[in-house]
C-alpha cells in the first residue's frame, strides 16, 4: 500500500498507509497541513529578508526604511497561520465524524475549521487582539509612507543635481533608473504585505462575527466617494501628511471624487484618473467623516468584552486595511511616472 509522508504544524511527520480509509489522526493532520500550505503567508514566513528586499550593496540611502517596512510587515505573515492549522484539526474532527468518516467530509470540515482556527487564536480576547492588529497596521502604514517619501526625495535630489550641473544627463538617468528599480521592489513588497493584511482581516471579520454578528457585513461597507469641487489650486500629496512629496496639482474649479482619508486630508481622483491626497480645506463640499478609528488606533468605546466594542474595533481595522491598500495604489500610480524623467 502506498505510504505518504505528511507534515503538519507541531508534528514532524506521520505515515498514512491507506488513502481510502485513513485514520482519524491522519485525516486531521493532513487537513491541517493542507490548510497551512494554502495560506498565502506561508511562503513569506519561511523566506529570508534578503530574498524579499534584495542584498544591501551599500548604495541605497533608503535601505533602513526598506528594512523597517519589511520588519513591520512580517507580523502579518505569522500568527494567524498557526491558528488556521490548529483550527483545521478541530474542523476536521467535525467533518470526519459528521461526514460519515469520509475523506471529503474531513476536508470540508477543515475549511470550516480554518475559520474557527482564526477565532481560537485571536478571539480569546478579541478586543485586545484587534487593538494590537490596528497598531501593527498603523506602524506598517507609517513605515511605508516613510519609505515612499525617501524614494521620491532621492528622485528630487537627482533632478536637482542635474539642473545645477553637479552630474551630467547620462549619470542622472542611470541613477534615476536605479531608484525606479528599488521603488518597484518596494511596491512589490508592499503589495505582498497588503495581501497578508487583507487575508488576516478576512479571518478577523469572521472571528468577530462570532462575538458580534453582522460585523463582517458592516466592515465591508467602505464610505462611498463624494463629488466635490477644488476650491483653490491644490497640491496632490503622495500620502495624507503635510510634509509628503507632491505628485501633482489639481486646478481650482476642477470637480473630483473624494473619500475621507483621516486627519485633514481626503483621497481624491480627477476625471483623468489621477489620484492623490488633498487637504480637505482646499475642497468645496463635504467629503464626509473619516471611517471610525482611522485617525488613531485607540480603543473603541465601551467595555472590552462587549460586542459593540468588538464591532467598532473591527470596523476601524477594516478602515485601516482599506487605507493601506489605497496608499499602495496611489504610490504605484505615482511611481509609474515619477521616476521616468530627470528634467
């Protein structure tokens, strides 16, 4: 009979001697391994930092910020994986027993168990875990903003050196091409982090639903863009901060769609598709209130054990996930043209 070696969380290996009639333990461990292997974070978790961000050749002044983004982003590729694997075992039990001791029932149960795994790993104290998750997203957002600011500052410095004849055009173009390659790698890393954040967020929403039913539905309802007019010529910012690099301008009187981005800024999109952040004071018309908890990762009102507090924190978690995804998209669009010219 064919023997199969199965690896699972916390287990070195087991032998499954009969795939048609596997033992209960074998089914549970195999479903755990299957669910863990399908988790997007798995490959990142077992990768090295150098494979993710490349080797340090000593020429990148933004390297500390690249390391900072990678360090904060690695959080999202870790703990939830363990919860999913453990949960798949519990789900496998139900699937194996309720499914008439069959292989297919165990796999179906494992899928339900993966959701329960997220719950068992993070909903023991859902309030505290959501607080921690929100803080980690805030830290990652800050690290990403700092890195993108640094890349655009590198580009600005190259243009300044070229304009003042410190370097010739060929040198300027070569340096700009290098910065562009670095930025593309940064954005690929940010997209990978975003995928992990959203994967974890879906699990948190499901877990929060167990504590406060309807949470996942409410979390999915992002504020709709509103049509407003630019009151005065406004700078488009790379991120919603006063010191962020300018990536364009919107002339006075131009209509734009705007979404609150927290603080004094809104994410706007012009009719031509250009996107960036603009001070709300430069807009004529209300963009609406920012999503709950977007300005700070503070605790929700109410007791930590109340469904209302969990629902509020889950909503702020969804808002932070959306904000990070939007900021990556804005940076990607800006980078597509921001490193092309030295003039």
